[in-house]
């Protein structure tokens, strides 16, 4: 058996890094500035060890643009490098000096973690530069300045440098394709995006970019409401103020800090918009936290910082592992704890916040059974008596009863009939309620019934039921139902005439509960209303209503007008219950105009 070592051609590595390692060449400024901050942090650690004398006021990163010479210089007053270290950490690709330093000074870096890990960040410079020069001088008293230069090939130059003080200067000779980075406004925007929470002063062309310590680094007990609100405004300046927040501060079994905000839902709000910023040791990584947070929490705003989050080698996105799943579970628990705590301690505030947290609670219940177990007691519904209740509370007041419910914007006269009979029903608003009621039926062994899903016996007034038969053996109700059925001439629409308790309700369209739920599910998955899907309906007309009685009289004298009124009555019921396809509304309006014209002519006669 023959054994050998893999052969790696260094001349092929830089083109691979330049083209494939980083998904966005904007990242070069993040990598180089965070490397500079690492060098500054090492100075602090060495000072604590007594290995270096340094005034911390001189620790900073400066970025200088020279448009005339097409260069960007990133300079720091950090630890610097000797010639040997340049050969070791720069000339050897993917040899991370951070890891070696951590191992050497492990007990001292726990409170000030080193940012870099992979040793590849420096080479992101070649995404925008055709040549990179380094001038560096180590903190060691007898060290000499070092110069290093490479044009992106496998060869480099190293020589005596000219730097007189401790630190490192990296000079990027910007290529023609990256000229936009020579614009101060462009570079400033990137520096604010990636570096505004780094722990050292950062300047661009002599002006501070106003970076500061992120609020999540403080203990929650040190933060005021104004601190949280101001931090939110800094992150999301176009949003209205959030309703409340959660401060994450976890040390075991993983390290996690951050602040999650429950946003105020507004007209411009986009729940699909990425809105939680991911950081690793204060370095911005991504706007995408979809692997850390479950779907139902993606509506939240805020920032999360954790050194335990596994990133790909370019620090651009997550690699999902056990830690990520633990983080997701922990954040979900913190959210549910915050919701239930608010419900128990300040129910009025919880109710006022409900429109903004409703979707989180309901989607969480459907997607995560553990989340349901934690928040089930604060799943509230507004009812027809204009108060708030839970399903268990409803069942206590209405034992052995169905749970009646209705969309709040579709109750109309049907809801009025239920209220007159003092029958309590719940208002449903969210599009997820169709799935939610099915879920709760299984969990609570109860039955939900939409108020227009069946005609409840309590709405009937049997004392006014017309039971007298004519010569054909039919009641007047049966005859009006037959006439309206013929007038509509619609397949899948059955007509029944009933004596209802509320005279002002002319009619109602009934769609069976199971069929409606299936239709609502199809509308949700298709992303559009599907009113005619499973269009078998029952049209209930009220024999005690004056319009229905007028149709009954007119069918003998003016059958065409009576027919038009019957169709008009059906259209009105569909319109009141929002059962019309949007494309049908214009046709309904045209038919109504014709009916009114005929009635006007009839009046003139």
C-alpha cells in the first residue's frame, strides 16, 4: 500500500477565495476591521498580564481613502507582528493567530473574546484589491518594522518596513471593478452596518463612525425603557416603537445575548422581511436568523449575539447543529415566558398588545406543541359581549355547548340575531384561525361552529311558523322557497324558508362547517379567495322579513320583478357575509342597478 500527502497548489487558492469563499465582497471591510479589533484586544490582554505598557486611549482603528492613488488603508494601534509572525499568520493561508493566542491566554480572554477564528479574513481583501501591502511593527521592544506585499498570486515580498510605532497598516490597491469602495459614503455605510458595535473607536478619513457598545452587553437590570426604545430606533429607524421586548442573557449551556422586540404591526409591516440581526462577538454576520428562530418568531425584531453559533468559514451564514437547535428552543421558551408573565401581571396591557402578538401565539401553537403547553392559558378571544375570554372560560359559562365563532367583520345581521338571543360567540380574525379551531377541538375535546355554518334552533320562532297547507298541500313558506330556488337557478344552492326570530334579517347563506374549513384552507394555500370552491350552499330566507313577504306577493302580480328581487336578496346575503369573489362584485352592482330601475318604473305606474 502506498501512502502520500495531498498536494495543494497555492497559486490556485487565492482565486478560489476571491470567487467562491465569500458571497458578498462588501464583507472585506468587516473582516479587516474585526481583525484590527482583535489586535487591539490583544493589547488590552497583554497589558493586564503586565507584558506591555499601553494607554488604552490610543487603541483605535482608522480607515483612510486615497482616491487619487486608488487605495484604502486600514490601520490599527494593536499588537503588531514580527517578521516571523507575518510569515506564520499571513503567508500561511488559514493559519489562525486568534486560536493560538486564545490557547495561550485562555483565562484572560473569556471576558473579551477574540473575534477571528479561521485565519482567512485577511484574504477577503483580494475581492476588491489587485495588490495588498502590509506595514507592521510588533509591540515587542526589540522588534523591527516589517513590510509584506502580494499581488494575489502565489508569490509575495517581505522586507524591512518603515512603520515607526506599534500596530499594523493594511493598504489595499483597489482594482477597477471595485471603484465604488473608494467613495466615502459607500464605505461609511458598510462600516456602520458591519462595525458599529465593535469595542474600539473606528474612524473613516479622520471622522468617527460613532460605534458604541450594544445594549445587549449590559445586564437587564442596568437598562431603562428609554434605553431599549432608543436601541430599537437605532436598529429600525423607520418602524414605530415596539410594544415590549425580551432581553436574552444566557451563559449556560451556551452563551447567548440579545434583545428581541415585539413590533407594532403597521401598514408597511412585512412579516417576511428579515428583521433579526445576527452577530458573533459583536461583529455583524447576517440579517437572516431563520435557522435560529422558528417560523412563528420570525415576526420579531432585534439582535442576537452568540459566539457559540456555528458559522461557515466566511462567517456569512449559519451551519445548523445541536447548538442552533438548543438556541431555538431556548428563545421560544423565553418568548412564551414573557407572554404568560405579561398576561398574569398586566392583563389589560396584554389585551391592548394582542393585535400585535396574536399571530405569534397562534402560529406558535400550531407549529410547536411545547409552545402551546406554555401559552395556552393566554390564548384569548374577544366575544360578542365585547369582553375577552379564553376557550375554557367560555365552556364554563356554556357547558355542553358548541363554541360559536365568527369573523369579526362578517357577522352583520346574523351576529345580531345571536346577540338578541344572548348566545355568546367568539370573534376570529387571523387567517390561521381555521386551522387553530381544528387543533383546539382535538386538544380540548370540544366543537367549534361558525354562526353561518348551520342554522341554530335558537334562531327559529316556531310560534310564527306558517303551517297551513294550500290546495296543493304546500305551506306558504315552501312555495316562496320554491319560487326563489327557481329564480336563482343555481346549481349547488338549496333554498329553505324559515321563521326566524329576527325580522330584520332577510336571509343567510349557510355553508357546512367542514366544507368551509376545507375551502378556507384551499384559499390560504392558493393565496387568493376561493369562494366558489365546494360551492354547495343553503340559502335560508326569513318568512318574517318584509322583503321576503313582498317577493311572495309580487310573484303573483309582477313575477319578473319578484324574480329580480329574489336574486337581489341572494346577492345581498353573499355581500353581507363576504362570500363574493372579487371578480363578481361589479356584476352584482350592475344587477342591483337594473332591479332599482324596474322598481322605480313600477312605482311610477
